[in-house]
């Protein structure tokens, strides 16, 4: 609970700098987002809010997500589908993703050696990185054990088919 109060305060400070106010709807969205521990879609968030009886519009959800992304409190993640997913950011929580193209599962990982190697490559090429997003597509252990394989080798088709099963 203390963590959530801190995040609400952080967002309120960001909004004030933008000349905006922390409304009840924005606070409710923030509470929902920071109690979610998986990659979520904007429309899914709207559905969950309405399910809980919140009177909130689709426009408010999308605008608030954009503000949260701009503030650095939420990260927009493209998991190969034709839309974005979101995840809340806490501290130095950079991570990359393993995406199962059969079941749609997403496994987060962080590898300090891989991160250092990326910095070395950027330095060697005299390139200043501002952000990176590493995604490795494949088949998870559970699907491999079941003998499941992607329906098609086409990356987009595989992920779109699997997107229905993304939530774990």
C-alpha cells in the first residue's frame, strides 16, 4: 500500500508539471495498473475498470496511459501484435522478453552480461542508445513438452493467433 501511495504521489507531481490534475479516474487507473503484474492492453484495462463499476471512458484510459508512458511510470511494449501492451515500471526494472509463439506466453528476463555487450557495441559504433527492446521469439518449455509447434513460420501470424491466449 505504501508503494502505491508513493506512485500516486509521483504521478501527481508529474501531472502538476504538465498543468494537469490528478482526478479520481486517473487515481483509480493508477491503482489498477500498479496492482496488475502482467502485460496488459488498454481495452483490457478499460474492461476491468468497468467490471469494477468505475465510470470511465475509453478516451480517459488512453490519455492516462499516454501520460503514464510520458512520465516513465508505464512502459509501452510491442509484442509483435498490431497493438501495444503496457507494463508498470518500478525502479530500475529494465528487462527483455521471451515470447512463445505457440501459447503467447511472455517470460521476462534480465541478463547483465547481455546488457553490457549491447553498451560495448554502441560505444564501438559511436552510437548513443536511448532505449532498447529485445524480444526473442520461440517455443516455451511447456509447449515443447506438449509437442506443440507454431502453426506457421510467419512471425506476425503466429503471434496474432497466440494473442488470444496471452493472459496467464
